[in-house]
C-alpha cells in the first residue's frame, strides 16, 4: 500500500504542494492523469511563495487551517522539501528523485 492510499485509509487529506512554474490547473491535470487524486493543490507560481523560502508551507497551513505539526510532507529536494519543512515545524521525509528511481529500475533489469 502506498502512502497516499494509507493516508486516505486513515481519513487524511492529501494535498500537493509544488514549486512549479505551471499553474495549479495544469498541475492538477498532470496529477489526475497519473491517478493521484488530490484534495487540494498549491503551486508556488499561483501564490508567489515557495517551499524553498518556507512561505508556501506557511500559506498552506493557514489556508487548510492546520498547525505545521499536523502536516507530513514528502518530497525529493533536500532543501525545499525536507529542511525547510522541518524548519517550519512540519514532519518531512525526503524521497528519491524519480530520475534516480528510474535509473535503479533500469539497472535492475540487467542484474
């Protein structure tokens, strides 16, 4: 079971928070096409705030009416997804970059 399925099973909201130059509508379309059904999507370009500065995390907590310690964030960028989340009181987990995952999967074919 993946983390999104587990969160849903526990009755949690699943929110995408992205430092992206594409607007939320496009990001949502991409996520929907990947079968990731999000309860909300927050994209840096729509709010002029980034995860790297921590301001997007603060904004999301305010909009969602949650405390930072009630949020868990997963992402592949050490600074913007992990250390800035931690600096703002959010539990965070750094995930492998998708490129690294694809390479390791490809390498596994030859083992």
